[in-house]
C-alpha cells in the first residue's frame, strides 16, 4: 500500500496547491475553475482508492521527472 499512499499524498499536494491559489487569486473565474479542479481531484482519489481496494491487487508506480 506504499504506492497508494504515495499517490494519495501527491493528489493532496495538488489539492493544497489549488487551495493556496484560490486564497491568492482575485479573479472569480480562476477561483471557480480551481474549485472544480479540487472537486475533480477529490473524486479521482476516492474512485482510485475504491478501485484498488476492490481488486485486491498490488500496484506499481513508475515515474519520470524531466526538467529542461
């Protein structure tokens, strides 16, 4: 379950990022867009957890970070 916890933490960081932007943005359009993104991330995380737990399988995380 380390991989699931890693994925969850990454998604929570993205949610926190958008929450911080909401606190600093003055545009109502940006705020609404970010609120929708937060809701989508929360739903995605819920569905991912549900799927992984229901399949009772292992997951593997592979990642590439490229900075140019």
